[in-house]
């Protein structure tokens, strides 16, 4: 008798809903199409499925704080309801909701006794990805789809959205605030109650408060690295810390690195340097009471010298709250500093067969000679290489074949030194063949390559020539004089 009475009661509730179940016609192609149900209960016998929203009720007030919604008691808004079936089987059905006809439908959570697929009871909580309530009238529609979607039922309620101003009309927390001498109207939306607020409440006050209306006591700290610590930015940097906030709060922790502008920036990660950390709390993937982050080399904003790490605890609901923690660190790197610039000059000196190319290497800023610079190059495709001397100079003799040809002299040079960018340069000189004197004994190309290194050979030739002329005049004097 009790079961029969309960079923009749549920049937009466469903008969008053804004829409009930009807098998879908083949020509019905839209979920938003209005379905007219007969006013009598026997329709449930023919169409044994129905749905209803139980919270919020029609005409209820909803408080809006950005993309977060709360009921009049300060609880985070949860759309709840139940579904019925004559067969008692609701595990082969799906329930979803839509607000203000902003599609697609959002899947709800089944909370029936048979588990998450049992939609005899269900609920849905809004999130930042789907938050379509606004100030004024809002329509929330739930949909039950069974028998492979061939049978559907709808139910709608209208709620009134009100901008949240920091107080809830029936909030038990307002009583506690009054005890502290703080009026509800004086509490701004983003206010953070001091830490001693919680200690001044009796245990009965805390226990009587709803779990969804916890006290806004929040805080954050960076445990590692410590303030003033020296960090090698050529290696991964492990950052970890902890935060404090009520168990029912929706919070996350973000970290910004470096001293660049905009570190303390808007909430949106798209407009700041903040990056979300990895939660490590005991309550799973959304518990940031313990958190960590790894900064990989080359993928952070840290430079050599004094830098900062800033952690941000961002709580979104039931009340918004932002707290910061910051440490200053000293960063260094084993990589070389930015390479300096050098200047390379190319000059030609000498006459006849004793023509040389002189290459000079100097610091571009100070003009100091760069000693020991590695130099490679070519003169008309004749390669050469060496190092600069104490004056930053390197000399190379122009090959006699180049001089004799009279062709244009093309010189290309590449110079390198530790801490400097490689410098490449080239230039040209007009070529002219060497003019020989008939009275001058011919000399080999080898003798003309470097006079400085062949002075002894040249002296011997001069002595031999003088002695020959004296011998022809009958004078035999050994040279050089002993």
C-alpha cells in the first residue's frame, strides 16, 4: 500500500511539471522542441519515464560571482533532481542539463543507490567551462533520455540571478561576523578574514556551519628553494610549497618566475607569467595544500643574477581570495656569457716580390689587440692559417705566382677567439707584377717569401759576389773578414 501511495505521489508531482515524457516521433529532430503531455496520469503507464528538478526550485535566488554561483545560504549552487521509471530501471538512461538554451547539454552525475549510472537521483555543479547564468531571469532545463534516446522527458525551472555583494541573506557566517563586530554589508566580495577569525568561533559555531560555507582563512608559502638560495639554471629547478584553505573551497596554486613585468598580473594565465602547479595534497588532483613545479632549463624566465619566484593561491568560491608568497634567489649559469664582437682589418705592405698581407684582430669595444686569435683564410684561393701575435697581428706573404700574374688580389679572412663571435671579412687589392733589375742576380721564389727569415742567405750571396769581383781584379782576400 505504501509503495502504491509513493508512486501515485510521484506521478502527481510529474503531472505538474512543465513537460513530461512522450516517445519521440521520427520527425522530431530537436531537443528544444516543446513536448505537450496529457494532463492525466495514465500517460505514465504508456510512457513510463519522468524527471524533475528539486533544487533550486522555481523562482529561487542565485548569487553570481563571476563564473561561480551560490544559493541563498552561501552553498555553491548544485542543480539536483530525481527521475522515475515504472520498470524501476534508470541505469540505461542519461540525464543532462542546459541553461538559458546555451547548448550543448551538460552531463550530470548519477547519485542513485546503484552508482554513477543510476539517475534516479542526480546532481550537477557548474564550472568555469560551462557557466551561463546571469543577472535576472535564468532558465535551467533538465533532460532524461532513455531507450537509446527514443524516449525523452524535460523539466524546467526559472531562477533569479543576483550579483554577489559579499553577503548571503541567510548565511550562518553572518552571525559569526556580527559577533566579531563586522556587519555583513561591510564585507567586500574579495575580503580575506584574518587568521584569528576562526579561533574566535566556538566549536559549535563551526560545526553548525555548512560544509559549503567554510571560513575564508587562506595562506601560502614556498618551502623550496629558500630565500637567498643560489640556483644553477642549467639544471631543472624544483619548486614546492604548501597552502591553507577550507576543505570545500575551490582553489589552485600558480607560480611565476623571473623579474619580468607582469609577474603580478590578472588572474587569467593568458595575461600573466603564472603557470599552474602540480597538486600534491592527500585529497587528490584538486588538493593544492601541497604543490610542486619543475622549471626546465631554457623554458623559464630566469636570468643570471638576483631573481624572484612568486607563488599565488587563487581561490574562486564560495568567496574569492588571493594570497601571494615570494622568495628571492640568486641564479647562475655555467654557459658562457653573450659573445663579444671583434674587428678584423686587412692591409697590404711591401714592394716587388716582398709583398705581405697584414691581418689585425681587435676587441670591437675597447680596440685592445686580441692575442692568440685563430686565423684562417685565402689569397686568391691559396689557403693560409695561423695565430695573432702580441700586437694582435698576423702576417702572410703573398704567393709569387699571384704577384707575377698581376691579377687582382682577393683576400678572405676568418678570425675566432674565446668569448668572441667569429668574424669573417674580405677585401681586394690591385695586383702588379714585380719589376726585376738586370744587374740584380735572379733569386728564387723561395728566397722572396720571407726576407726576415733569409737574411743569412742574402749576406752570403753578397759576399760571394764581392769576392768574385775582387778575384777578377787579381785580389784574393777571404770574405767575410775574420
